[in-house]
């Protein structure tokens, strides 16, 4: 059994950024991804150029059951923070309509950057790692065909649905429903989506 401080299901933009920030705080982090590479949706975003942020990103642009969530999230990590990360990696970019920022070369620049940041933060990424069960005892146990992963913290970040016409790589809703069926979210939701800083 592999033991970590945090398990993150999904190696898309949200999962990788979460892993990086937790790793920077000294946490032992594992990212479990069922695909053969990280950030598959990043690679097709923006027509292959990755629309990586928007200069005019505001809390009112988001829908949430918790109206304060976007305010808190954007106060802690702003578009300027991500732009600084892109510039640190010397990725050339340009602004398009309404503050949208795109890579000059290719979306792969962003996935390479995220992978490098994960390495620097000590994050372990497990590819081709299909989670078939998540169980909660005193900690979370994620079971794959090859191994079991144990952690007190679980982040479910399987991504959103693919745009119409794109090949389906995973069904985020099915994965979330499968996990939801094995964990009683009504009991203590902070165990699933911890509010505390990783």
C-alpha cells in the first residue's frame, strides 16, 4: 500500500495545480490519472494553443452552490499568479479577445510546465492508473488494479465533460458518481473536500 498526505484523482489542470500547491507546502502527494499522459484536455483547449487564463476573471463569472467559494479561490490564486508561473517558464503568450491569454506555440508548453512544477514539488504522478474503488475508513483508500493508495485527504478532480464532437477519454460524471456511491458525502463533506490548507 502506498501512503501519501494527499491523493488527487485526475491529472488535468485543476488536479495538477492542487498537487503542486500541496507539494510546495511539504505534503507527500500522489496524482492518479487513468490516461497515458497528463492534461489531455489542456492539449486540445484553445485549438491546441491553450486558453490558459483570462485577465478579467472575476467571482461573478462562476456558478456555485456556495456563492463565496469563487471569491475565496480567486483571492488565493489569481490569474496574475498563473501568468507569473507561465513567465517563470518563459512560455511566450498573447492576448486575444476580452483578455483571453493563449500560448504562442502550443498547449504542450503548459502541460510541460505543470509536469516540471510537479517534479519540483515532489509530486508523484501515476499514469494508466484507473481507480475502481474509493473507500473511507479512518482514511481514504483508493484501489487500482495494480495498487492501493492510502491518504487522509482526497481531492476528486476528474475534469469536466469534453466539448461536443471531441473524443471521450473519460466520463467525469460517471467517475464522480461511482466514487459518490462508495462514500457517504452527507456524513462529513469536509473529509472529502477538506477546507484546511493542504
